C-alpha cells in the first residue's frame, strides 16, 4: 500500500516538472519569435491595399483606366480607346450581351474616342451607345445608393446628412430651415420631397438626350470637355464658351470624365424646378407599381431647350428611330 502511494506521488511530481518545462519552452519560443525578425533581418509582409480599394459610393469618381475587358483574358487600357478594331469588337460584344439579356461589364470610357467621326455611320452609333450605356447604368446605380443612404439618415436621425442632401437637391425653403431644431412635420416634409427627387432616370431618355446634345459624341463640347448634355454654367472659368459668341456670359460646363457628366445631368433633372412635374409623374408611376419609360418622361422636357415642345418631339423621335427602348432592361455585372 505504501509503495503504491509513493508511486502516485512520484507521478504527480514528474507531471509538475513536465508542466514547468513545457511553459519554459513556450516562453523561449515566443521570445525567439519576437527577436528573430531583427536578428535574421526578416521583413514583415507589405500589402498593397490600393489594388483592392474601390470607392464606388462617391457620386463622381475619377476614371483614369478602364475596368476589366475580357479579350483573350487581357485588359483594355485607356491607351487603346482610340484603336478602331478594339473599340468595335468591344462595342459588338456589349450590344450582343444586351440583346441576349446578358449583364454587361463594368467598364467605363473616361472620354469619347477622338477618332469617332472616322467610323461609318452605323458603327459610330453603335460605339457611342456602347460607351454611354454602362456609364448611364452606373449613374443610376449611384443615385439609388444615395436614395438608400438618405432613408438610413432619416432612420438614424442624422441631421447633418439630411441637411447635406436637402441642400444638394434644393429642398423647398432650404435656406430658411433651421436644421438644428427641426420639427417632426418638417422632417416628414423634407423626407417626402427627397423621396420624390432622389431616383433613377430612364436609360432610354439618358441615351436619347446624350445623342442629341453631343451629336453622337462628335461635338466640340463632348470632345474637349466630356460634356454630353450641353449643361450651361454661369461660371465661364469652368466651361467652354460657344464659338461665335466669345462675349457670352455663360459657357457649356465641362467635366473630368463622362461619368461626371452623367452624374451632373441626373442631379439636374432630379433637383431643378423646371423638371418638378417629371419627378411627380415618376413618383406616381412607381407608387402604382408601374414601369416608367424614357418615352414617358421625355414629355416633360419642354424646358430643357429653347425650342420647347419641339425638343420633346426630337427626343421621342430619337428613341423611336434608333430603337433605344431595346436598352431599357440592360444591367451591369454584379
């Protein structure tokens, strides 16, 4: 009996020694791990986050290079934009995808090719539409993201964000509103107005207006200033003055890239008092659960140009004659 007790005590003692040795080994390993990079001159891994960073929540983003284009698993660089055969191949593929209900690549041309007038008429039209379509879809995508962030701002009672959006979309009596002390009724009024204003524009109308205003991308304003929609600005320092009227007190607004032009156009239609009826009509149609077409909203463009209702007819003919309605269900890849 005594021998068994002595044996048990010995086993316990041995285990304690083993535990102590094990702890010492772990401490030594940790110490070696801490010092080894310095002793052995090892370098810590450096990750280039710029390769994966994509800030797609911005309303206007700078585009220096094109997104992925799958031609023999290569990329279409910005230097290739003016290469006729490559642009034509890409254009044909995009149109094919749209006509076969296939999502199109997230690839955005920063500007219209300088040689677009060298294309045959049908080719020129196809190239222009295939350049503008992805950018127009992206512009609508961005405004819908902003719509969601607006709803979130009201849920969180984020007054700073609410005030920012109210200013951007020219909410009624914005300048007289005290945002530091908003009543419930004022909050409801601002939210209802923003819900009407922050929404997408029919793709067919975007395409038709960009064609009319830029001359299929060949106008001086489109070529020199990425101006697709002939938006005026009273700040002549940030615009291009029309030829033959250098003394004019206005200019056509220019942009860093085509996406900025699209974003500015969408904001203009969503905020300017001249298009209030279009926005009310759009909100009514969506509330009734009905689709809205570019042909529908074009009816409210009589104040977009000096020619009035003649401009409405012009846009409607552009949609019909070029069958732009075939692009209304186009979508970007996820």
